[in-house]
C-alpha cells in the first residue's frame, strides 16, 4: 500500500527527513510516532502529495506520488493536523462540496455522503453550521471528508488533538471501525491510543526511522531481560534465596510491603519462561501469593528510550 525508499526532504539547510525507508501493507493500521520536529508531518504531507521530496522513491497504492500525484490523491483520504473546514457552511453542504471536488456525482455522491455521516456519527448535525459545532464534531467532519470518496488509504495526522476524553473515545472507536476496510497511517502523541488501535508502530527521531515493529517486538528488542513481579506473604530475607534458586532467574530484588507481604522482582534470562517455576517455588515454600505477572514495557517506555527523551 505504501512503499518509501531513501526519502529525503530538506528545507534550505535544514534536513527534515533523512533518507528513510519503510513499507505499510494493505489492511494494516500503523502508528507513526516521534517527538515534535522529528519529521512525521513532513513525511505524511509528502505521502499525501502536499509536499515534494528532495529525493527518494515514494509509492502509494502502486503509484508514484511525484509523477502520478492526481491518481494518488484519488486513492487516499488525508486528515491534516489542523482540519481546514469552511465554518460558515453546513455539514452536509460542506461534504457535498468536497465530494464534488473528488469527482463524485449524482446518486453515488448521495450514498457516500450518507455513509460518511452515519459512520462518523454526524447524521444528527448534518444541517448544523460547522462553526457552531464542538471541536469533537468538527474533527469528525474532517474524518468524514477524508472518507467520503472511499479511499484505499487513510492518513490521519493527530486526529484526537485537543479533544476531551469522551471525544477521544468516540474517535478511537471510529478508527477501529474504519480499520476493518481501510489501510490507516495514524500519527498521535497519545501513545496509549496508538497502542490500542495500531497493529504496528514506526518511530521517527531527528528525521530518521529510530524503530519499527509491533509494540511487543519493540519492547522485546529494547529490554535486555524478562522481568517477573510477584507478591507473597513472607519475609524478604526468605523470599530472596528461594526465588534466586529457580533456574533461569538471574537476579532478585525483594522489598517489604504493608503487613507481612513482600514484592519481589525477578530478572530472568531473555526468552525463558519462568513463571510456572516461580509459582511452584512459592507453593513449595507454603507462602500465600496474590500477584504474579511479567512486567511489560509500555509504548511510552519504548518511545522515551528510542527518542532519547530521558537519561
């Protein structure tokens, strides 16, 4: 669906995108992450034919974005970071105007507008003036505009920017629904949203691709060892030697909690499954246990490590 090879973009002396390459397969929902100034928006604008590249090869739906940009634009729906709407127009009127620009006519245009209104939960406000709508509704109007011509690819740049938690949940649900029939490239600073809706993640930093893969793959690459945490009712001095003797456990830290409970974190050999062995060690010692789980890095942890956001 998207093929990017050796893409570079300069603004004068500033190198915004530095020789990046990646692919997005049909049907994927890919999160496009990075700190401010990393080159995400520039890359998305090149994919959407809004900006030319300095050099490199970029293809969308098999079409070259530089030589066949008109056909590429027919195949994509683009929601920029700041949605450019005509605030004096009514919702349905605006979508008629936008659908006409995209080549839709007659009954087909009416069906597509009705579909976009229904799927973006806009039917009840179709006759409202856009400028009188809340930001959440205006964001949905922008998504309806991007969807109205039934594109193969959706490029969404910060679709939940400035929304309250209820509006974010609505947009998240909409994106999940759209993922059933569209390939989606999604940029967001809300990493929990990306983790919930995206199949794969691309992380940019200083104009380059700093990491890519599923959140689980990125977490596994960055973490040197597997860590398992457990809470048992026993003294730390007894817990430490009992768990340290389990095969595959490299190091144990144990600290007291309230009451007689102890929290232990076991650093284990990477790729080795030790939870069952730890469970049997606790049972053999006769200790009650109320928690046992593998500690996983969140996407936020991965993002901070990859982009150097913290020591």
